[in-house]
C-alpha cells in the first residue's frame, strides 16, 4: 500500500507541477501492475476535464484518448 500511496501522490502532483524524470519512471513502472492506481489516474483525468469543461477552459487532453 505504501507504494500506491506514493504513486497516487505523484499522479496528483503532476497536475500542479512538472515531475522529475525519476518520478515519471516510478509511475511508469508501477501502473502496468496496479489496476487501482490506473483507475485513480483515470478518475483524476476525468475530474480535471469535467472541471475545465464547467469553467469553459479548453484542455489538450479532452479529446477522449485514454493512454
């Protein structure tokens, strides 16, 4: 659980600041093996798109693509 807590924190941090290379590597290594963290990433993306849509701000990731 400690690893997931760190990864979800990094996913949240990525919304506010550029992540360091090592942080992205940790995320990329963890996500393929953890459906919970992948679901968290999808949820925060959805919330971000919804919030921007409600505020009228266009987002580059609102094309509906799902990495």
